[in-house]
């Protein structure tokens, strides 16, 4: 089982960055019994970036959101905070 803190996302810088629903991303990852390393490998997003996203250190750009969503086999809208 994987454990990590989930916090609200904070703004890193402007541009195409979006707020992600960290709780939803965690549930999807854990529900598929994936480790952060496995998600990183299947998405092409670095393990460090995934940890930062999940812990609210960075807001991912649309590219990153798309890669994570594709690796989890969900629509990007399912992990974007509304």
C-alpha cells in the first residue's frame, strides 16, 4: 500500500497549469494498486513531479494532466478540480 499526504494545490507559476483533485488522483492510483513508480513509468511523468502534485507543491500543466489521466485510463476531467 502507498501512503502520502494530500493537500490543496498551490500555484507554481502562470500559464496552462490547472488545479488537480489530489484526492481523486490518489484514489484512482491506489484503486488500481499502482505505486508512484509504476504510475510514473506508465505516464512518462517523473516520480518527483507526481509526488509534488499529490502533495500540493506544484500545479500540473495540461500535458501532465493528460499523461496521468491516460495512464489511469480516465478522462482528464476526472482528475481536474472543479
